[in-house]
């Protein structure tokens, strides 16, 4: 994984509180000692500095553009998906998961996001990422 020690938490939308969920996940990961950047997919020009990606709302049009733009590095980068909605997972997201080898999506949804579940999932991911690559942990 080289020097790619940052984790990108990318979100697609402010409409379904995906940005708020991404910020909660990012804050929790940082609290676990990981080096984290939270950005909208539209503001993510490159995945060069990132060794892992956590993306919110894979069904959104912006997410599909993001995946198309970054498909080569995403195939080599651990990828987890989350969303605000309820199951079932849309077929295009299932295809994206299969194509990229992503994990998820985990749902935090209903009328209001489940913040406790989002924080618990972020702590779980922090453990996974620390095992995956010690470079994610800040010095």
C-alpha cells in the first residue's frame, strides 16, 4: 500500500444526510487514531494519497461518476459502502460491489440516521484498517 496512509470518507449528497453520516464516520475514525479526509465525491480529484475509501450513497449519480473516474485505483483499494436508505440494495449498487470487490453497503437509515450504528461501524472499520495497514494510524 506504500505511503497511501489516509482514509477517504467520500459522500455524494447533502439531501439524505449522507454528508452528516460521512462526517460522523470520519470523526470516529480520527478519534481511533486514523488519518482521515472527508470530501464530497465531486471534490475528490485523485485517490493517489488514499489507501482506503469509505463511500456514502453508491446509488447516486455522483457516485457512479466517481467510480467511473477512479475505477482503476478503486479496484486496488479497499472500499466500503454505506447509505441512508433501507434495504433492499438497488441492483446497480450490487453490480458496483461485485465489480469493485467492495464491502457493504451498510444502512444507517430510516427517517433519521442511526448515529450510534454509524459510530460503531466506524470503530469496526478502524480495527479492520489498522490490521490491514499500520500506515493508516497517525503517529
